[in-house]
């Protein structure tokens, strides 16, 4: 079994905590970009529909 000093244990826990935080943060950012992407797709679909409807309506 490897012996670690309290400072090494503290550094290890801190690095692990920071890594977990980064993983969660990237997950949140990815989720936000997906939401934004879907929102933009909805807007474009809505505008396409409006354009086609107005085009048919005007004749």
C-alpha cells in the first residue's frame, strides 16, 4: 500500500473535485447549446411556414 502525506491526499481530492466540476460544467454548456440549436430550428421552421403560407395566400 502506498503511503500518502495529508498534502498529497488534499491535492488529489482537490484535483478530483475540479475534474468533476469541469465535467458537469461542460455537460451544462452542451445542454445549453443543444437547447439553443433546437430553439433556432423551431424559429426557422416557423419562418419557413409563414413564408410558404404568405406565398400561397398572395398567389
